[in-house]
């Protein structure tokens, strides 16, 4: 059984080595950059949505504060008019609004926390993306230089026999003269 496992590992290693040779690093790098850009765009959209949500929460909180002010005035009027039953109903409403406002404050602080975390994550991703783009540019330059040097290093030379004979006669003449 151990022999089969070892052979299986060897086979998988050979297959992975062949696949590594088939993959083009430049294409993989470009794909990674595209994926990072998509992720950045998604995070930017999330930040915009959280900003809008935060604005809506702030607006709702202002409305609730105004509602509490109105309820306070109404409760004061009920006590002046000795309408205790109506005052109890308004006090219940006031308590509900205060609870809602407290929940909204918690939600707003959570949204602010998420927003700051997402913004820091976005900055980190942007720096990683710029680093990847620089590496891609460098890789592109080196691969172009390698292809240029490769084509320069490996031209196909063909030397004819007549060229060898002429060069031999020149060398022979040079050595016989000295």
C-alpha cells in the first residue's frame, strides 16, 4: 500500500511540474491584477453603500430627536391638563422611540466601525495592487529583454566549407609570414 501511495505522489508531482511549465507567469500575473481590481471595485461599492446607510441613520436619528422633543411637549401639556391616561400613552411612545434611538446608535457605531475597517482594507489592497502593477511592469520589461536577448543569442549560423577554406588560407598566410 505504501508503494502505491508513493507512486501516486510521484505521479502528482510530475503532473504538477508539467502544469507549472505550461503556465505563463505573465498571464497569471495579469489575471491576479484583474482579480485585485475587481475586488477593489467591490470594496469601493461597499464603502459607498455604507456611507449612504450611515447618512440615512444620521437622518433617522435627527428625526427621532425631533419626535422626542415633540413628545416631551405633548407630555408636559397632558400633565398641565391633568390627562394622566393620555400622558401614559405618550410616555410609552417616548420609551419606544428612545429604545429605537438607542438601537439606531448601536447600529450607527457598528456601521462606522465597518466603514473604517473597510477603508483601511481598501488602502492596503490599493497598495498591493500598485505593487503588483509595478512588478508586472518590471516582469514585462525583463521578459521583453529576455526575448530580445534570446533571439540575439540563438541566431542560426551556417558556415560553408568554402568560408572555412578561405579563412584557413588567410591564417596560413599570416603564420607563414611571421
